[in-house]
C-alpha cells in the first residue's frame, strides 16, 4: 500500500486497533515527517531502517508492544 505513496508527508493511524508488525512498506515513504501509530496493538521490533528516514521528525508509537533491538 505505501509503495504507491512515495511523497506522503504525514500519517496518522493512531487509535485504529491495528495489529501485527510495523509494515516495512512504510519505510518506502522517504518524505514522511510525522507518523502516529500510537494506541494500537502493534508488536515486534522497531525496524532499524527507520533510521534511514531522514525527513522524519515526529514518531509516536506509545500504547503498543514495540521493542527496540537488544
């Protein structure tokens, strides 16, 4: 889905009862500056590739079961 939105700058999917892992396709949106995925049922490990999103300024993941790499 996100591969069709390369110029997307803001994404607010907070409080949408999403589950599973953070979609890797989201990382293809190189112009994203704001991502809100808070208050969902997401889980897993935060992809290290999110560090390649150089335009990203705000990332909300609170209220999920996301972990960093050990």
